[in-house]
C-alpha cells in the first residue's frame, strides 16, 4: 500500500490506535498460527467502520477474507451496529477487496466520518438487517 498510495491517502490505524474500547479486533488462526485479522470501530451510535482487514499473502485464495468479513458483519450486528462502512483504495491492487465488499452487499457511498473526497479512496457502506 505504501508503494502505491501517497501518505495523505493512507488511513490505516497503527496497533496502539486499535487498542481502544471503540474498536473490536479479531485474529483468525490456523491452529496456533495467525493468518488473518480484522477490526471495526464504532464512529457514532449505530454506525461503525471496518478499519482493518488483512489475510497473509501466502494464505490468500482459501476464502479467509470472506470468512473474516462475515465474522465482522456478524459481530458488528451483535454489537448493535446498524450501518457498517469502510474506506479502501481505488488502485488496481485493491480491486479484489472492492469485489469482496460488493459481493457482501456493500455499495459505494460519499465520504463519511472525517473522510474527504480523495481520488485514491473508495467509500462503501452496508445497512445491516
């Protein structure tokens, strides 16, 4: 991401920012080995943002991204979230992620929370039933 994205367009949170009460953080393991992670952050009552989702490159192609996304959706809904949004990159390297989100029912939306229009970003949202 850092190779293809200008610093002002990177909205990734570091580990210390993920360790707050507003963030739910999950690790997927294959046995004892972590293979994927995901997190969402409540940004206002009933609205949360997927702040991070990553599968180790050597583990891709196993459907783990969809499993993690399904887990985040279920956990957000259980936490009372009615709308889940996200920001991802507009570059070609992010196309698989955008397709995954689209297949899960996310649609493009305007910037939300503190985001601003950015040609390097795509904003998506989903209402949780």
